[in-house]
C-alpha cells in the first residue's frame, strides 16, 4: 500500500481503467517504465493479466482483466 505499484493496480482495477498518460501523471514514470511494470511486475511476478483496448474518446486504455 502507498507504493507506485499499488497506485497502478488501483488505477487499472477501476471500471474506466487508465490511459498511459494518466498512469504516467499519477506515478511519475516514463511510458516504457509503466509498460514494463505492467508486463513484468504485474504480469510475470504477480500473475495479473492486464488488457488494453483502443477507445475512440480516450485512446488506448489499460485494465486488469483477471489474476492467474
């Protein structure tokens, strides 16, 4: 709790998910760091599946689909 990783998980759990711009603003990370965290720390280490979908009004939006 209180870590950038926890903040990222909270953002991705919201029904509206989070855009890369929102994630970068909230965490202070660059885009490649945020993508790495979603793939590495969340995906490979914690078994959390993150999906992305392109939305007309917001662009690419990331959400947690489920955990393994």
